[in-house]
C-alpha cells in the first residue's frame, strides 16, 4: 500500500488514523514535531519566496511545509494554525483542508490569495477556512488574523461534541429573494418569509438587506439599527461570528435578527461581491436560516448571493412588464449555469383581475409557481405600520401562502440534515 495517505479514499478506515493518530513526524523545514505553544503556526506554500514572505508576516516562530499533503502527515494533537499560501487555492487542496479541519477541531486555517474572487471566497469558507486575505498584506494584517483565530481555539468543541456555537459550525440554509422588476413586493416577501420561518421552526433566522442603495427591511420591520452592512465591511478583515452577531438588531416580536442596508446610497459602491459573500457565510454559521433581500437588478453582489444560496425566491407581479423582466432574468441565470431547481417562483398579487392566467405565466417562464400570494389590502396597511403581515393579519390569505412556502422550506431543510 502507498505511504501517501491521499492515495486512499477519505473514508478509508485508516486514513484519519494515519493523518491524526500516528507518530508526530516533523515537517521538512523543522527539526521537531509541529507544536509547542497554545497554537503552533505552520506556513504551507510550495514557492520558497512566497513562503519566506508569509513566515516574515507571521511575526513569530513558524514551521514551513510545501503542500497540504505534508501538513496532514505532520499534524499532532496540539492546536495548529495553518497559513495556506497562494499555491493552496486549487480545489483539491481546499478539499483536503476541509476534511482535515472537520476531523480535528484544534486545527484552524487561513488562506492567502493573489486574487480574491467571489468563487474562491465561497469555496474557502465552505472548506472551513477562517479568513481569506488578499496579497500583498498590510503590515500586521496576518499577525492580527492569527491572533483572532488563536482566540477561537479555546472555544472549539471536543471531538464528537454536537455543540453548534462559534463561527462556521452551523450550516444554515440561505435563500436569496430576488426580482428583476422594482415594486414586485420583493422586500415584503423577504421580511415575511423570515418571520414565518422563525415562527414555524422555532430556530434562529437572520435577514441581510443586500439592497445596498434603497434597502427597506429595517423600515418594514420598524427597526432603528445601530449597525449596517457598512460596519461589517469596514471590519471585514477581522470579522468573525461573534463580531457579526454584535452588529445584528433583533425584531422584538419575532426574534428575527437583521443586518440592515446602508443608511446612505453612496455607501453601496464601497461593498464588493466577495465581501458580501463573507458576510452571508458568517450569517450561515450562526443561524439556521438566512434570508438575503436584494435590489431589482444584477450586480456582483446579487450574483454572488444567488450562486451561494440554497434557494432563490424569484418574485414576480402579475403584469406584462413584470413577467417580461422575470423571463429575461431567468435567461440570465441559465446563461450563468445557475441550477434552476433551486429557483422558486413566487407570484405576487396572483389573483389580480388583469386578464393574465397563472398557467400561461408558468408556460411563458417555463417554471411552476411554488407560492401564490393573493392581492390584499392588508399588505400595504402592514407596510405602512411597520408590522409584517404574517403578524398583523395572521388569518389572511397572504399569510397562509407565505407560511405554506416556509413550511415547505423547513421540511426540505430537515430532510437534508437527516440525509
């Protein structure tokens, strides 16, 4: 049998015995096993010049290893922070890092990238990487990131523990609420589905208002937030689960928590797609359900949120311009290879007397409507009062439609977790 543990499948009985339970072998550049302090620092990078740069930026004793395979072979039971260099950004390396972190709660990883893209950030965070830093680094930036990660090691659950506290331990379901036409009722759907999810499941729900110029979530829930998405982005290099939670404001009557949109439209230009992806991933790590409200147009923030979402609630009104725009939006999603099985069509004001048949709309869009929200005066009344309709009119047809969709999502989430 090969000495390379990665020649065996990940579920091989002796894979993790060889990787984590064997003798404490030394790394190529070290004369002793990895470990020796609260957390040992390991730089993993195949390019010697880049490795030297990262070692210098760490500001303390480090061990250097050429690749992730060598890291697996060198680990002991002691806490380790692995600095993954740019050579470790390939999917294969991130897949190994993901299994390594899942198997050993005392291992933390940071990733360095020459170019920080939305796709890379999403892959890294899903692999359990605690932070992704873009090169070149600012003075002290890596040292600060290491300190934050090291502080989280004390909170790591013991092996076999079912604790879900701490960053990146939950895997909440993310749904992006989107429409290609303003005035379709997108924000009404976002706020009410969030409250319905909280009420029906009894679990933690977070709403992120990613309509960065004209977000209305806080207004519709009558909230006066002290922090917004801008604050999260301003601290993006050191943002972790605890800091993210401190920026949320709770809707008192439902328990739903909100990260509000910027107070000034000009701030929207300061927020990039990768930054929003990191914020949503952090929300996913602390909540069971994450609802993201978006503007009625495509940009890198919207596309990033759609790509990482488990569900996309596509809201359409019952008029020709609305249906036309939604059809164009679906064509765009198809061109971007978005899996259409995660797109849920929500028809708002579905019973409006406008001589449009629901079946005809579904045939035009080549998508079956999963939620039909009737037209009702209770909706504008609720919006003007700042009280979501599922609370102000719990027996209305609007509430029943939204609760039905929430129940379906909750059921699918429970099935996915038990699979």
